[in-house]
């Protein structure tokens, strides 16, 4: 096992092989029964056996995004409510001042996370 872990390419190839076999298995529960987004029976990708890679499938018909993401708005509202409740319980000086009523890019989110981590590390060193 230690020999495999020392060789990242082999580990990656083994992981990809396991993932490919799992996705192609009929017993993987990725048939949309858990969530419509987890339906590999109607996936937009397919395994190219010659290249041993997942490639984009030719579109056969337009995807019904409304059906695919029918629960997203409800889940988004639940998340926003939980974040708002959390912000109301913390000390105002610890509040990240992240306006949840606006849309943010992932770059903005990661910048905020990086700033919080840097602040945490700096205060940890200072001994707040």
C-alpha cells in the first residue's frame, strides 16, 4: 500500500477506475431516486472506452432545468435563514459583514474565507 501512495499517478488511476465502475454499476443508487441531479442513467457525460475518460454526450434534447432544480429555491431559502440566524447570535465584531441579500461570485466567497483564515491565524499567533 505504501508503494501505491508514493505514486500519485497510480493512486489517481485507481480512484478514477473505482469511480468509473461505480458510476456504471446498476446498484449505485445514482438513478435519480436520491435526487434528480444524481441520475447517471440520463447523464450528460459518457465513458469513452478508447480514451478511458468521461466525455460530454451529444445533446439529444433540451434539459428540463426546472425539474432538475425544483428544490433549489427552498434549500437556498433554508440556508439563508440559517445564516441570518447565525449572524444574529454572534458578536458584531466577529460578523463577516457579508451581505447575503446580494449575489456573490465564488471568487468573492473564497476571498472572504481566505481573509477569515488569515485573521484567525494572525490572532492565533498574537494570542488574542
